[in-house]
């Protein structure tokens, strides 16, 4: 049984620590980025882009890379081009900043102040006439693509400002994790922004988070494009469909008692206001509060034992692993039986802040639907050992039940064939 009082080997702090071993492909890429940084530190501007789906090891690579850069910067070799360099890691995600700083305090070559929010870095550098040498950006798809005075960013594009204030910029990027109009990235937007600079782009493809066969990832990718395929074949990765959210929650609690770090998640389809009060998600017999805002908590939401009694949002869980994820697809995720496809209803999505800043955007309804589908992609790619799904929409729930029954009926056939 899992002991919640002990540090879990599955925690993000363990998984992202720079002492974790890289694969051969990750090690080669780390060495390539280090060589790029050494070659371009004295240049005007240069950019290295690392792309990859959720769970492909981007953050681990980035933290290991930054540790190697900092060791060289503070090392004894004055002939190393990185010697004496001033470097930062930026991420526009408060839970991830918390995680990186927790890791840094246990690593002799790292300091908490090396990790910052992008706006803080940009505002600190503005007017100094100085540049950082190397800036690494995790979750670069969260960078703002327009002014946001509420968050003290008054320029036009955060990545453009970061490039302006650094010699070398290394970003990890996934256009399928864009969640807001004010962070509206795609591959074409990124290409236009970096045109004219020395740029190298590499991609990570191996899935590390989800210990699942390729058919699970293919099913999730199809769903994020609105398509419902037959369910993945039975396997060690525990993939289930539920027709009752309370039953799913009971199963998640049982898994949490066994393994720890098993949580409920939901699309942002239920009212939530940052006013110090609890707000609840109700689906039939299921009634549980949204995650509480606790910026003062040392541990990230996914790793606090008390959050088994909460439902996490895409903003809480993006970038983190769970052992099991129970995902509620809320009322904005509907189904059209005529086309056998997922249909997104943005009018039922409660995260209205995600849809602000639409000026100049072509076809806003399509972008709204894409943002919601991206959020589903994030939620469904958290579980290492298993993924459980419940749909609020009655027609979608019925269609998923048909797919589930078809898979269950196929189990004896599969067993006989093996």
C-alpha cells in the first residue's frame, strides 16, 4: 500500500531531477543543444526548438540540459565558451516554477533564482541594456502572443521579447497544448517569428509517461481531432470507460491508496471563481470541489495528499504526471450520432478567460473548439498506469458505453487467441 507521508518515487520532483538517466536519443539531443549553445553564445540571437507530444520527456531533457549548462558556467575551465555565462529557465506555469525550485534546492549546481516566470524576466531585463546568455523555456506554448497588462506584460509577444533579451534561446513546444487565445501558437506562427535567426528544430517522439501500447495514444490523438475509434485492446495500461462519475471516483480513490498520485480531472465546464470559496462539480451522485488555489503550498497540486478530495483542471495538471487519471468530459464535449464525431460546444465552456483576446483571429469558433480539444488532450495524457473516462453528455456517454461493451465482448476472443 502507498504511504502518503513518504516521498513518492513517482513524484515529478524525482522524475524531473537532473540525476535521472536519459535515453540514448535524449543524450544525443542534449549534447547537440550544448554544442549549439557553445557555438552561438557570442552571436546576436539563435534559437533551438524541441518539439514533442505530452509525455515525451521534454521537461526532463530541459532540466538536465540546464544543469549541464550551469555546471559549465560555474566550472573551472575558462576556455569553455559557457564559462561565466548568465542563464535562466522560464516557464509560464506557477505549479511548474514551484517544482523546478523544489528540485533546485537539492542540486548543488542550481539556484532557485535561476527559475523565473517569463514576464518577470522580460520586465527585469528591459532597460538594462544587458542580455542573458542562454534562456531555456519550458512549456513555450504557454507564452503570450499578445499584450496582457493584467499580468504586467505590455509588449506584443513574449517569445519575441525573450529572444531580444538573450543570445541563445532553447524552447520546448507543443502546439497541441495551446489553451488560450492570448497564447495562440501554431507551427506557422512560430516559424514566422524566428525567421532570420539561426534555428535548429528537433522532435522527441518516444512516449515515456504513459506505459501504454501505441493504440492508446492513437485513440487519444483521434479524439482530440473529434474522431471516436474503437477502444484500445486490453493491456497492462488500465483504460476504462465509466457511465457513473461517482463509481469512477471510488475506483480512483482505491488506486490512490495502492499507488498514490491518482486524481480526478475535468474539462473546464463547471463554474469556478477565484474568490476564496469552494466551487463544486456535480455529475449525478458525484459531488466534489474544484482544486483550491494554494500558491503558498510547497508541493504542486498533483503531489499533495489532500487533493484526492478535489478535481483538477487543465491549468493545475499541465506538465505533471499521475499514476491514474479519472477524466470527466464536461457538458461542452458533445456527440453527433449522424457523423459519429465529437462536437464541441464552446458556449458551455466555463473558462471564459481562455477566449479573451480574439481580435484579429480568423474563425474564432474553430479556434475555441481547438482550445477545448487541446485541453482534453492534456487531461488524457497524464496517467502513467491508467486512464478512466466519464462523459457528462448523455449521447456521448451512450456512444462510449457501446465502444466499451464491444471491447469487453472481445476479451474472451483475445484470450483464446493468445
